[in-house]
C-alpha cells in the first residue's frame, strides 16, 4: 500500500500545531496560575515545578511541530527528493537514481491540494517532470513532449510536433536479454532533439501503429525516453475513458539533478551518476 506522505505530513503539522497552540493559549496559563497559588501557600518548589510541567503530548508537539513545519515548507514549495522506480526513463535516468525535484520553477502550490497560488513559470518541451498521472495516485516521471494546443503524432518510432518531425541521430544498436526466455531484443539508441534540446532515447523492434493527439488547454503530453518500456501518454486510460494528458494541477515539479544512485538490494550508494539537467 502506498502512503500519501504529503497528506500524512500535513496532518502531522496541523495536529502538533493545534496541540501546541491549545496549550499555549489555554493550558499553560492555567498551570502558571496554579503554580503561583501553590508558591504563595508555601508549597515546596518540587510540587510547583511538577505543576508547571507540560503533559507528554504537549511536550512532543512542541518538539516536533517546528521540524515538521520546516520539512513541509521545504518539500511543498522548494525542493523534494524522489527515487526512480522503473526503467521508463532509461538511459537518462536508471532504476536507483535519486533525483532532486524543483517545486518552485512551475509555480508555488498548496500542499496536498496542488492548487497554484503563485505563478512562476510553465513546463517547456524537453523538461523532465514529476507529476501524478490521471489514472494513478503515485508520482510518475516522464519528459514533457506536448504543450497545450500542440498536435502530437507518433509514427514509425518518430515523433512529430505540430507536423514538424523531431531530429534524430543514430548512436548505436545493441541487444538486451528477454527475461528468462533466453532470447534477445534489438534496441536502437538515438539522440532526439526537440526545440534545440537533445536527449537520448531507446527504440525497440516491435511494431507500433501510428497515433495522433491534440493536447487540450491546461494539460501536457508526456513520454518516457525508453520508448518501449514506458507507460505514458500513449497508453493511459482511466475509468472515465481514454485520457492521455496530465492536468496542470497534477504537476509536482521539474527534475533538476541526480544527487545519488543506489542499485536495488544490498549495495552502497554511489555518486558516480551525479549530474544536473538543463
């Protein structure tokens, strides 16, 4: 079961803050008045200190609230770490990469709700973006291919944006094992250039029928760089029917760097893959 960490963190801040505020406004003044009365009556200082002592829930709330609030502000409005869980962005990102997501570059949003309250910028073609897809509650990471109003066509493994074919430069061909079957599949590696920005993509040999989409306002068309192993806008569906686009309110932020890598299992983290994205 996936845990909605932003929601849990928000509730933790609200609860600890409410306990702290309730104590500060109501309980603490009562304790101070009671302690003053005891001191005036000649009660020992030990009993006075015991009267002034905060209840355990209040003590914990006072300790954790500032820390939780700081974490909430940082990960909601500035930056958030994120781990790559799948092969959909290979070779740009591999399983085990930990990336840093800039949550400020596309505007400041309210935590949990995702409502934009301050407009800073908009996604651009070629950005590596973290978002929540229309059919799932988990974070996904793909590349921004289509902006609002764009006409996208994917035909013969090539990408067309507003009838302009992306530029491709062949790099190499290699073979990859097919699991336990003992067979192999041929993969062709290309440098794909869109709007002057280049990235590496993988093409697989299996056939794909041509498809075309028009991106509506307030939405984006997303694709993984590992075109044969990416569940992206080409295939997404929801209970309401086909909807291949990411709504603007589902955007989490822009991936800006790989800050550490750890292979699955008992492996030490490594900084060999550290890099910044444009």
